[in-house]
C-alpha cells in the first residue's frame, strides 16, 4: 500500500496523518516536509497510527526529517505508532531520539516548543 499523507493544522502545529508503508519506494513524506520547511512551518506532529510498515529507508527519512526540522529551530513529535512500528523504534533505540505520544493534544503541545 503506497504512503498517503493528509495534512491538517492544530494550534499552529502541522499534523501529518500517514497511512500505508514508509519505505524505499515512497518518498512523498520527505518531499512534503522539505516544502513545508521552505514555507517556514517549524512545528510538526507525525501521526503514525496508520503506518503498517517502515523499512531502513523509512527510518532514514524520519531521521533526516527530524534533523532538518531541528536545524530550522523547529520541533517534531511522533503520535500513536502501531505496535509494530513502536517495537521497531524501540529496537533501533530511536525511541530515545523521537518524542512519542499516544495523545494528540500532548503531542501538539510538545511540538509547539521550539528546539534550542
């Protein structure tokens, strides 16, 4: 299933609802994030509730996006990863890099904080 992305906004935070697979054959997330950063968006929540699979390329995209946002003094949080994706983040220890939330309100509030 190809990755689909729905964009919405809450309290000046861009929320991206992802559905499908985040893998080597799908790059729309990276391209969308680059465009949003060029438009001066700085605060993001990636909702992974609908992401069923992430491969190493997808993890690389997440790290690249996180780094790009931090370099622009922005903030990124992860919302509701599936059990499979949560386990992958745990195994790779990326759960120590990304701020992961089960509650959207908390994820949005944390994303509003600017990185230093």
